[in-house]
């Protein structure tokens, strides 16, 4: 079984700051593998271990993105491809670029996170599936394979349920699907020696999507400070009574 896992590399959101216009400052921030991409990697590697599958990781980036792929290698990914020359985050454009690469690859499953921390659109899996002409199952919290079908447990509002699709198909995973493993020292050292293919994505697209604003929302919360503990008790009690009603 051939599995492709799509890996998103983003800036470290924990170090993100705002400028005087409440816009995020992303220059010179360190990059890291997105949280849900780690869940996707773990899901792919668990299937590899269960079914003797082969896992290929794909990440957009530059030569500096080798750290992301090495982390994926340490977690159990077999081969890695870095696609350069593309820096957009619009799902329709991303799907078109990925489609050009994936349509010539052999795969049974494509696994990715159901959203990314820099956009939270959740649209990539469905858009890519439409271009490839294959089924998609989203928000997965469990994956199993039987014969030529993928059985996916989907997280619902009240109950989980199982969907089945004939492979090849695309599965986007929720964070609840697993706890990504922490590679040991030997796995990290071994990953550093593995070959990473760096390819030009060949991305050709009309950039007609414009960001109108990326400002942080204004915070209108009121702040009351009491120097003595007992001074604010009445005010707090009134607020809590109002919430309770």
C-alpha cells in the first residue's frame, strides 16, 4: 500500500507578535511542522506499521524546509519530497499545484490535517479530491483498511460514525485521532542521513486572491482592578448572577 502524507510547515505561532497596526509579524520567525500535520504523519506511519505500507511525505517550501522532512523521517516517513517555487495558502491554488504532482504518482491513500494553523479553512482535502476525481473523508479520528476500502471513523457533534470509500481516496484527520510519537535519538540521527528530493513545483497560477485584512480582532474587554481582595466581591457576585440568569 502506498500512502502520501501532506505536511504543512508554518511559522511558530507561539512566537508570533503584532506590529503597531495589529498585523502579525512573520518575518524571521522560525518554521515548524504544523500540529495537525504531525497527527497526519502519525496516522500514516501507524498504517505503515500495521499493513507494511510505504509512506511518502510532501511539503511545500525551500531548501530550508529539510528540517521539516527530517522530522517526518524520524517519525517513520520513508521518502520525502520538497516542492519549491510556491508560497501561497489559497486552497484552490494549493490543490492545483498538488494535483500536478500527485496525478503522476501511485498512491492508495492521501492523508493530511483537516486544517492548518495559518488559515483554518479546512478546504484543501475536498478541493484536491475534486481535482483528482477521488473520494474524500474529513475529520477522521480513526483509519482502518479492509481489502481495497478505507474505513474511517468520523467525529460527529454527538456520535462518531464510520464511512467507507474505495481507495484511492483522501483522508483529513482531526487532532483527536492520535498522539504523535516523539522520535528517539537514534531515529533523529538516522533521519539526518536520508536523502530528500527537492523539486520545482512548476507552479503556474493567476493570483487573483487578495487578503483584505489580517489584523488581530480588537479586544474590548473591560478591566477592573481592586487593590484589596474583599473590595471586588460584590461586583464579581453581581456579574456571576447575571451570567447564571
